[in-house]
């Protein structure tokens, strides 16, 4: 078994991640050693690196919460997976032992980690954060089932469940927004309206089933959505993650039952402002924790739905990076030039 791993370490908030060689710990009960093949990069990591979640008492620590790989070794009490199993790693808690985050060593210094991290070519994770990869699912595409799909598709499949003939707005076409859009293929919606500043993403949204696309840089989004939906959409999935976009999403839904659901969130300390009368008028707003997903149940279910709908999931993975290029991947994600950066590990 390997004794060391190369990893991207967050050492100082607001500074680039440092590539370090760190010592793998012995497994505790409930932990699993995984050889990582691919890791996704999410806006949550951008927020952590930039200090958007406030002070960070765990520095230095590892990052990354969606990936795919192969189990090499399991700790005492682990029964869900076996050495040799190909698995999906994700942050949403699933079945199995909920082991603590691993602690690594680098030059005598402790490197902390959570129950799952994926910015390294080997990782120690909790049994509750691994799911066997469905047969037929490529290892690179499998990364999407660690965060983007359980959250975005889960918001639609588990929480919104739009009725036949509904109008749904997807505001923000990152990994979560596009995942929500793809999940709408399982429902008979009348209008699916995709909104983003990127024409490239809007073109992809059309391929994924959007009936209308709007670009706020040239479209009066509020006016057009209210006209298309005769007064407001039945639902809005907001995934741009800013206070302004959440407020816009709330304005786009109808009175008397319209619902806004959001999973991404602004930086710590930012607030959203809503008119109380809009709430009294029957508009609803709620946050979503991982799309209400149960990974062991929903990952196989989502894979079947997307396979049946012939959804080209691989279209989300527009660019690959090496681990040593992790900071470039974060920069490209922040600039909006990639949908979902994919880190391909060297072994």
C-alpha cells in the first residue's frame, strides 16, 4: 500500500493551494483508503480558498468533495465496500460508518481533512462518503455523481417534483444548474427557462431540453419570464449563488404557490432581501442540502434516468487538468470558462 500521496493543501486563505507530499495515516475504524482517479472542482472550494466562509480554524487542510477511484484498503467495521471496488466519493452523507476526517503529516505538521477529500491521488475517507460505482458508468463522468448531480438533479427529483405542464426556471448554469436542467427530462414541463451570462452554456442548455434561454446581459429577464409564464414560474432552481441572483429568482416565481429552491449560497455575512408581502402572497423559498439526496439510493436511480433520457453527461466535463494545475482549474471555474473542471490524477 502507498505510504505517501501528493495533495493540494490550503495553507493560507486567499492564497493558491500548495502541492505537497504528505504521509498517509493508518486507517481508523470506518475509514477507507481510495486510489483517486478523477476529482471534480466545485464553487464550494472557491469559496473556501477565498475565505468566503469566514475564519478557518482547520488550516492547513485538504479540499475536494467529489471524485471517483478504487478502494485499496478498508478499516475495521467497514462492510459497504471491499478492496478492488470502483467507487464514487461525495460529500453528502450516505450509508455506512461515519468515521472522522483523517489527519495527514507533512514535514512534522498535521494536515487536517474532512470526512471526504479528493484533491490528492490517494485519500482516506469515511465509509459514509463512498458509493459503489454503477456498472457502465465511466470513471470520469462518475465524478459528477459526487456533488453536482445529487444536488442539482436531487433538487428536481426529490424536492420540486414539478407537475405536468409546469413552468420551471433554472437560474445559473454551473454544474448544479445544468444537473437540475438535465433532471427535468424526467418530467413533462411546459416551459423550461434557462438563464445565464454565458451563451456557450445557454447553447448547451438547449441541447439538454430548455425551451427558452435568456442572457441577462441583453435580456430583461424579469419582464420576459413573467410574460412567458403569465405572471411567474411555478418553480425556480437558483444555483448562481449570489444574494442578487437569489432575490431575482424569488421575483421570477408566481404568487400563490411558486417556489424558489437554492443550494449555492453567498459569502458569509451577505444577506438576501425579500418583500414580506411576497411571502404573504404565497411565494415560497427554501434552501436545499444536497438536493435531499440519499447517495446509495439516488446515484443508481439518477444514472438510470439519465441513461434512459440519453443525456450526454460527458458534455459537462469540458477540460481536464493535472493535480499540479489545480489553481488554474479554480481560476477558470471562477472566470466561468469551464462548466466543471476535471482533475485527472497521475499514478
